[in-house]
C-alpha cells in the first residue's frame, strides 16, 4: 500500500471540484496580533459537512468499481469521516453503513443519518466501532473504507493543501490536527513537494497520543484508551499508511491538555469569530502553546470540524473543566 503522489492529488482535485468549491483561506488580524505572526485560517468548516474529510470521501467513492458500489460501503467514525462517506455515498447512489461509538456526538450522528447513511452505535470508542465495522464488512461482503489506510481518501483530502500553497506559496508553517492521520499525511505530500521549507506540525491530545508515540517509536502503537473530549482526534492506534508519511515528513507533533483544547475553542471564537469543535480548534491552541517559535512566520491553521453541540459549547464557555 503506497501513499498517493502529488499527481494523484492533482487528479483528485478534478473529481473534488465537480462537487465542491475551494474553501476560504482568511487572515485573522486579531490572532496575528496576539501571536506575533501572520495567522491564516483554512476554513474547512465551510465544506458541506463542516470538515475536510468530505474531499476524500468524494474522491474514493467516485472511483469504486461497479461491483463494490452495488454491494455498498461500510466504515467507522466518530462523526466527520462518517459524514464524508455518507455525503459521497448519497452523491453516487451507494448504500453506506457507519459504525460510531456509543455516546457519539448526537449532532454528528443525526447529520450522518440525514445524509442517508445507516448508523450503528457500537463500542465504547472509535476503535471498538472500527473493529465491528471490519468484521461486518468481512461477513457481508461490503466494501470496507478504512478511515486512514486509503490512498484515494488521502489524495482527496490533500487537495486542501494545494489550495493553501497556491494562494500562499511562502507559508512557513501549517498546523494540522491528527486523528487517524489522513489530513496531516495529505499536507505532507503536497506542502513538502511544492515547498520543502514548509514546516508541517501535527496536533494531538495528551489523552489520545497514539500517533505521537508511534512517530517517536517508529512503529504503530496502541494506547489503552483515548480519553479526550475532542472526539475528532480520539483514536487509540496509529495506522500504517499515514504513519509512514508522517515519519518521513512531519516536523513536529504538539500534544495539548484538555484545558488547552478548551482554550483553543475560546481563542478561535473570540479572536476570529470562528466556531469549531475541540479537534478543529486544536491548531489554534497549538499556535498559542508554540508561542515564540512561530513569531514572525506566516502560519496556516487548519480549522476543520464545526460540529460542536450546544451542550459542548455551553460547557466550554462556562465550565473550566468541560470534559
């Protein structure tokens, strides 16, 4: 299983742009002033599902053989990847089953069902839901869509990085949240090829550090739990395909506490008037944490995932420990 090439990403863009328009890249004057650098926000929250992953879903499902389309697809997700597959499945007339953990974000579950997917709530977390989906695919002959080990998916999500580098070729640093790793993998493939001087920095939660630990160890590791309230980055294991790219190209991975994640949501809302779920605001939190290291640079924050519930937002704004 080989990672996609830059040419694969250009081909994916031809597919993605049949259904989506490029998302905004805006400068935040207030965040730039606060952090002493030029801060740009890549608003993947402006996609139809509020996250970058829809790019990958469209590219992958557009290229499925007819036999796989007829059988249908199955995947696992805490919500945003699931919405991506549901959106693409509806676009191409394919049955989609999404396994989500019990207690998943209800807004995301409702959104997946609204898009026509069959949502099965199973397991205590994403990785248990993923295990169920893999077994169900084997038993029923469905096309299993791995959330990260899919070159076509990664090529699709990497089109966001093409948009950044074409609009802002002199960018110094891109900060990207890491769940399964498809997003940061896509930015590595594009940014490092178009401008080798760009730093790509991943962001994870301290309570879900599987990719960070695997990056340090040089092999895929699994943690006993992923006890972060930021469900978009709540994974217990690293995956082979993205980890290979991360090990080769990522410059650093920043770990955030639950309080830092909360502050990221507030900072993004107050300084840029942008609403994001904790995973989507993680790059903003990481920029605050990195501080002087970014001073004077041109920095892009990937804002992906606006599917925060009213209850979560209320707790973020009123409770110093919302998790």
